[in-house]
C-alpha cells in the first residue's frame, strides 16, 4: 500500500509520520495535552481545548482533514492555512517545542483567520487572537447553539469583579469560558521581575495589554473559607472584596492547573474579560 500523502511537510519527516496519530489520540483522551509551547497560539489552544472536550470526534476529523487535505471545516468555519504554514519544517517546530499535531490544529486556525500575516514558527504578531476572533470561531463552529458571549476587550478598565463573577456563572451553567489575561499574573511571560508599582506580589509588565487566553475548568472560589460567590450567580456587592483571596483551576500551557493570583485586587488589573460559549 502506498504511503499517504500529507498536506503538511512536517508529517513527511520520519520522526512524525508514524507517531502523529498517537499524539492525536492522546489529545482526544486528554484535551489538556494541547499545548502551544513557544508559539503565541494560546487563543487557538483555548478554542481547540473546548472543541476537543465538547466534541472529540469533530476535533479528530478536523485534524485529520487538515493533515491529509490541507483544509477542514468546523461547522461553517473553513480552515485553510497558507503554504508558509503548511511547509513549516520539523526543525523549526522543534525550536519552539510544539508537537506537529498542535501545529496543524492551532496554526492552521490562526493562519486562516489572518488577512495578511502568515503564521510560521517564528511569527509573533500573526498568532495573536482578539476576543472578536475567538467569539467568531465559537459561533461558526456550530457546536454552541446556546449562544456565544463576548465580554472582553483590550481595555481592563471595562472589566471588574462583576465580570469575573459573570464568567463564573456561565461556567457553572456548563459554558466553555475563556478568560483574557496578562499572563504575568499566573506566572507567564512578560514580567519585568519586579512588583507592580503600588501593589504587592503583582508583576510589572512590559505592556499594559492582554496577551494570554486560559479556559476556566472549575468554579472560581472567592474568600478564605466559604465561597463568597453565591451559587445562584447573583452578583454580590464588590465593596471590600478586593482583599479576599481568589482561586480557580484553569487550562493553560498544556495542562489543567491551579490559578492562584493572591488577592482579588491583585488579579483584576490583569483581567480583560471573557468569551463564553454555551453548548445548549
């Protein structure tokens, strides 16, 4: 039997052509293994994590169609990466640490949504995902008939504690909820290694703009013992809550992990809202 023809150059490499299907199966069994590594593809990673959890066979077919044909459909979302993305080499992917299966799924999605810039292993701006783009992907996927809510922007002044409580409410109701952050507050890049002026244990960053998407995988716990967020999801008064501890579990960087940002008041300046997508 003739060997299959692949649309992605990296799958012709001897290191991957016999193992990429195993990597795909691993991600179907555990979507948290999806990992953008050293690429700026956290938006596609958050989205694909939600797709793989919600509809694993849809995710499988999406990756396989891309691998063999160089294009795929997710509902009405047509994903067709440019040649620069298709022809990325194994050596370049090794440099940023990304698995070919994740490159195929994540870079293809991001590249297809760009008007001008192509996504390559060395790209930075081409990989950034805005809230409107993430919301469009959820809408076009056809998997979230319960509706998609975009309550995120590049200005943190629009999103405070009430927004975070609303995100928690949507998670409790079964929605996929992606939080838009500056990664430094959860231990990611961009920190200058010194405290933010006027705040204890909060990193000062090069940029005052959001740079990372994570997925909420547990309720947000606000308070030292009892959770001060009522189960009914009604919004409490925010007076005096800035000194309460904030805890949750999130998916990010290839695993589900605790998110502990210290006090609520530490976290909010690094929080830029959320995109939520309800299955039904």
